[in-house]
DNA sequence: TTGATATTTGACCGATTGGTAAAAGCTTAC
DNA sequence: GTAAGCTTTTACCAATCGGTCAAATATCAA
């Protein structure tokens, strides 16, 4: 009867499928309107099921949102995880920019979900920011500091460096409408490569690499 | 009876005051929840008046939002307007970064209002983006291109350069919660100067200036 | 002081909100 | 095939949504 903690402990095939379908629909709606602006009815319709049916799988609107954010924070942090202290600055930073840019291109809804949440005060994810995110950033900031000390990159504040990579890459997902309005609908193909080349050049030169 | 187009054609002192108070309250609410997530009741309470009283000055929720965005787009574009083709690249770009960063510090609600609107599809401001904004950016992109041709700054895509300045500077307003979570509540004072120094250095070196 | 006008209020409207109750329909292991 | 449990639906709820209306009240020029 209660699916989340059924006696069997094992999730049904139907549960698996429906929950995934709900999360996909919820991602559409939450990323487009934010938490408060989204409605369960909208999500249910996008998922192709009735509202009570949806509420059978997720007991509240907040539960859906939380499930999405949990999954999100993990994939959002992944590229930074890959940041390797052993590697050399050029390839590490270059590929970090690439990966973040690819995420903006391939998962714009996830990026906007996250952006909406942060802009609106991060009330549902505050712990995730002050916990795992801060720890990871602190760790990688140390790596950058070590590169600076070794004279491999120019002296700069590692935290603001990370912020600037985040903001410039996510911009293409979060502010896509604005980017499209300015660049026109043309050049949709080359856009990604143009942005990648620009950002890589900017940061390489900006950090005195190469 | 109808305040916006009264017979007198002249706005009353009370009108002036109340409308301003409503817009301030609406800025709080819209910037925190986006258009759909905000409610008239919230705005009315924040403005210290009853809902029907508020609706006496602005006929619909959308009218308040539109009034805010109109005012906003103007001030948002102002720093870019100041971008002078006569000046030299270093001072122009430096001061543009400064001004955008100051806007993030001094008008974070306005920045978030704008960010919410764009992220959520810019349905209420699309014309403003494809019209005045695009024209202004096109114009300033030409200025940058001229600097490149004159060999004053490194070769790069002027549009992506503008995007990167927008995103890095606005980040400190829109994603303030995240920045605070990562940097900790300490160093609130020096934060602005740290960011300014980092970004100026990054872009100066990145553009081969100095 | 008065009358015209500008402002404010309380009571109300239909639609939508997040969520519930209970029963009907469906799967699946046996 | 059947019974136990899983899934879906219909009908519904109180609260809140954006917005209206008419009456009451405040302001101000003459």
C-alpha cells in the first residue's frame, strides 16, 4: 500500500517506472517555475497521470522536489570531484570548463532547477550547500593554491576562480533565452564550440597558462 | 476613481507614495519567488496595505511585475550604455566590471528579479531582450571588435566576452546564498574587493591587456 | 463648510491550490 | 483461479489564489 517502504523492501517494476516518469515531469515544471510556482497538477499532467496517483508515489510536493535536488547535487558536483590534484593545471582546468559547459548543453533543466533553488534562497538545499559542497570546494581550492605556490598558474583567489568558472558555464543553460535573444536563432550549431573556445582561452590566458 | 489615468492627468502625492511602496514590496516578493510563486496577498502585506487597496493602484499582478521590469531593464542596461568606444579598453572594461559588480552588491533584488524572469523563460520581457538589449549588445560588440582589429586586446568573440562579464558579476547577487555557504559568513567586508580584484585581473590578463 | 473626488475597507466570487478517503481495478505469487 | 497486495480512480476537502463590488471614509479646492 505504501510504496516507499513496502513490506517486500523491493521496489516494483511499476514503481521504478512511474517514479522516474514523475521525476522527469517534475524536472520540467520545477525548472521552469521554481518550487512555489510549480503545481502538483502541472506535474501530474506532464507525467500523464492523475494527481492522486502521483501522490501515491510521492506524498507531498516537497518530497518530489527533494528527490530531484538530492539526485541533482550529486551530478552537479561530479565534474568538480574529477578535478585532480595530480594532473597539470592546463588539462585539469580546460576539461573542467568543458565538462561544465557540456552539462549546460545536455542538462539545462537540471541547471535551471538548481539555479531557481539558489536564487530563491536555497531553503530546500541549504544543508547540501554548507556540507558536501563547501567541503569539496575547500578541498579543490587547496589544489589550486598548491598550483599557485608551485608557480604553475598566476596568483589569484581560488574561490573566486571556481565561482567564475561556475557562473560563466552555467550562464549558457540558465540564461539561454537571453543568449538566444542576443545571438539570434542562427548559429545554433557552432554556439557550443564558440563558447568553449572563448572560455578556455580566457581562463588559460587569465591564469597565465601557456 | 481610476488613478492611473485620472482626469487631472497629474498624479497625487498619495499615488506617488503608495505606488512606490508597492513596487518596493513587490520587488522583495517577486525577486524571492518569481512571478508565479509570488502572491498579491504577500505583496500587499509587505507593503502594509489591504489587497483591494493595492489593486486600486495596480489592476493586476502582471501590471506590478511589468512596471518593475520596465524600470529594471533600463538600469540594468545603463552600465553597458556607458561603455565608450572612444575610451581605451583597459579603463572601459575595468570600470564596466566594477559597475556591474557594484550593482550586484547594491541592488541584489533587482538582479534576482531579472534572473528569475530570464531563467523562467522571459515570458514577460521577451520584447525587451530582442529589442533594446540586442541592439545595445550588437553596438558594443562592434566596439570590442574594433579594439581587437586595432590590436589593443586579444582576439576573441565579443559576444561571449560580454556574456562572461555579465555572468561572473551577477553571480554575486543571484547566487549569494551559495557564495556565502562556501566562503562562510566571515570576510563579509573584503568580499567585494576580493571579487573585483580577481575579475579585473582575470579579464585583463585574459584579454592580453597590460 | 461643502461638495466632488480620491482612497480605503470588508465582504465576497469562482477557480485553483495541496492533499485525503475510500473503493474499484489490476498484478502476481501460489 | 484465487487471494493478497499493489495501483488507479472518483469524489471530495479546506485553504488560498487573483480579482470584484459597493459602501464607507479621507482629502482637498472652492
